[in-house]
C-alpha cells in the first residue's frame, strides 16, 4: 500500500467485549477528526435476532451466530470502497431491530463492536485495528453503570448477563485480540482500585505491525513523568512496545505530548484549532483517555495522508 | 453471454405503475418455478421515506427521489452475483419502514416494482424485463380494489392519489417501457368493458431483444381460436410481434399452448408435475393470465439452462 485513493475512507476498528469503552473512545476520536467527516458504525446493529429472540434461543450477543456477519463484512467492504450502504439499526434501549439508516461515504469510518475482526475479509478492511481490554473489575463497573442507566437493566440482571457471557467471551471475543495493532488497557491506579474515571492509567501494547508515533522527544525516563515507553513481551511471548500513561501525568507534560503529536501531523493543524484542546467540554479531563484518542487519531490522519502504514 | 454460472440467479424484472398486477404476476411465476427456489424482491421496500414523510414532503412513491435507488442497484448487483443482502422492508399496511430481512441467494430472483429499470446499471441485472401496462380504466379498478382492501385507503383517497400521481407516472414510470423485452397489456373484452378478472384479454408485445417461444404449431390463423401472433408496430413505430390471447380462448386450446410450452423445456417437466395445471387453486381460471405466467417462466427456465438469451 504505497498510495491511497482520495475517495476511499480510512477505516478504524475498535473491538472489545461489552462495556470496554468502545463508544467512548470512538466518540472522542470522531470529535478530533470532525464529526461531519466521520461515519460511526456499530456492529451491534448487525444483530440477527432482537432481544426477545436471543432469549428464546438462549444466545448471547457475543455469539457469532447472533449476527449477520456476512452482511457486516459486505458493508465494510462497500464502505471501504467509498460506496453507501443501508445499515441495519438495533435499538439498545428497547432491544428491537428497527428501520435501517442510509450511510453515505465520509473520509473516516470508525467501526466499533464485539466481532469486528471475526473474519479475514473483515480484518482486511481496516487501516488500524484497536482492541480494548480494560482490567476486568473495571469493565464490570463500566458495564453495570451503562446498562442500568441506558439499557433498562437492573444491577442484578447485568451481573447475571456478565456471568452468562463468560464462555462466549473466551470463545469469540478474546481470540480477536491477536489481530490488533494496538491493545489498550485502562486500569485503576494502585492506590485506588475503585477508580473508574479520570484517574485511570492506560497501557498501550504497540504491535510492530504499525509505524508508531516517535515520542522520544518527551520520554525522559523519569519515573514521575507520567508517561513511559518500554520494551516488553505480550502474553503470547512476542515482543511489543508498551506505552504507559498515568492518570496522574502532570498537566504540563500531557500538553507536551499533545503538542508533539500535532507537530508530527502539521497538515492537520486546522483540526486542532477547531477542536481545541482534548478533553474540553465541561467534564473532568482524563489525560490517559484524551491522549489515547489523539494517538489513534494521529494514525488515521497519517493514513489519510497516504503515508505507508507499515 | 454464451454460458452462465450455475451459482448466479436468473433475474426477472416486472415493472409497471401501481396497480398494474405486478405482484399477481410475480406470485404466479414463483409458483411455477417453485416458491422455495425463488426470491421475490419488491422495490417498494427501498423507499427512503415512510408514508408520513412522503406526505410532509409532498412526494409520491413514483418519484425516484423517494427511493434509495442506489441501494436497490447495489442489492440487485449483489443478488445477481449470488450474494446475500439485508433487504429493507416497507410495510404497506402501516406505511412504515421496519426491520430488514435477510435474503439468501436462490436460483431465481423476481424483482417487481415501480422503478426497477431506472438506471442502466439496474437494467443490466436482468435476464428478462417485463413491463405491465393494462388498460388504464382497468388499472384504476384493480388499484382501488387492492388499496381499499389491503392498504387502508378509502375509495376517494385512492382516486385522489391516482390523480396526484399522473405527472410522476408520465415522468418516471412510463419512460421505462422502452427497456422491456415484453410489454404485457391486460384489457377487458369488447363486449364487457367492466370485466377485471378471468375474461380479460391479454396482448404481449414481444420485442426482438429476445428469442421468443416458437408457438407456430398451435397458431392456425383461425380468428376464433383465441390466440394469434401478428406483426405490428409499437407506439414508437418499431416492429414488434404481437401475441394476443383472448379471455374466451377455449379450454382445449389453452391446454395445447401449455403442452407446447412445456415440450419446449423438457428438462423442466418435473416442475409441471409438481405444480399441476396452471390456475389450479380454487379460483376461476384466467387463461390469459396463466399463459402469460407460463410464457415468462419459460424464458427464465431457458435462461437457467444456459441458453443464449438473444
């Protein structure tokens, strides 16, 4: 891939279990790139069965059998070619499959879901593949909060669902982690295992499948600097770079990382001007989350500029 | 096209204004070919706006603007390649766009709708293109009966709708007739202008774009035989064959036509055995309708057998 067609979208995959923060990450990246230039595709929309049918069939949404994965694959290919699709829509609030939605091509396509890397043909559609694997206790807290607030479940129902999904998670979700270019793990700091917001640390496993951003100018090896890069081995024994960003990274240091990343993509500086600083919007700033979003956006902008991905 | 792939469906188009008998024809052909071997695709399902939205926008369903024609085209191409699609669904009873439907490939695809020949790319998808143009007074009787019985309109509403649609019909539906291989016109017999059922006559305009069935063995020129073939000019002055089948065709003669057609496709005789005689099913037999269905099925079976279409 030495050149890219101007008219085909850059495609990002965000895959991970339910409650791993896929939507939060996708939404943040979309605001960096400009919401009107981004299509968000949630693979949950490709559910074959509505909530009632899944219950009757005793299937969880983690089961590939539950999804029109061939249609998802078809739509990924069409969208990647710059063609429109009529996307199905699953309503998480009611558990129903409803009127589909016309998706016209836009410069960026962010795909988030449970089974986005299921087939080889799907995996070939992405310019960048992220896998989210927050610490499990943290994921459960996130999932309980979201499913009780937005999807009409009780806390007990969510806990039962988590339990019921354990086998499918191991069988269908976890195996996809091997295909990711970047593995992202949020986790509470050691002194506060109950933290689930701005003070979370993040660890990126950077696989050598990608030309990662050169952060050396701001990496000084100081253990209190809040950001560090180390060589390590993944759980499969293979070498990876590990980027750690602490929830306690000093504001000034976080800004320096931000400045550095934007300086690496000067052609995109107009985006920075429009978006403003990351994390703005009234909520408490999470530097690890904001920098994660920016690092991923960096790769997408690079890809859009026609730079070779590897 | 000298050979055909075994694994791609044979595609029939049935286009015509609302109330021209598209569904009746498609259903009859599907029972000849075997319901389980046929996908029926109604292009109304590709409506972009539901009934309420069309009313707000003052658009009729005859207007191309009202449809996802690019998606229809995409789905026709995919289905023709033997791929599945997730087809949108428009509920005529309620006027709502609802949960889409998975369509797996089958040997035959019958496409019926208002705008099926709208673009060149669509037209290239068909093995056989039919255009229905019943006598206008007859069409209005059919449409009133159907829309009041099945779609919840009053007689007055239907009449207003017919009036409102006149301009769109001329602008968007009628121009498609030029692309058809066979033009089918049902009309009442001269002695009974109110007839709308079994005693209707039918006239087929057979364009030279197709190798038509050789009916000469049963054409004897007798004006009372109920079936005749004549050379004529279409309304554009171009030469066509005209096949006329009278509603009063004697039973024995209709059977002879049927026998002849099946003898021309001996490989498909198992279909005849299964289906039985045309028109069976308790209702009054319309020979012109049944023979029209059989003549079209004949072409599709020929196409499926890999015979060159022209």
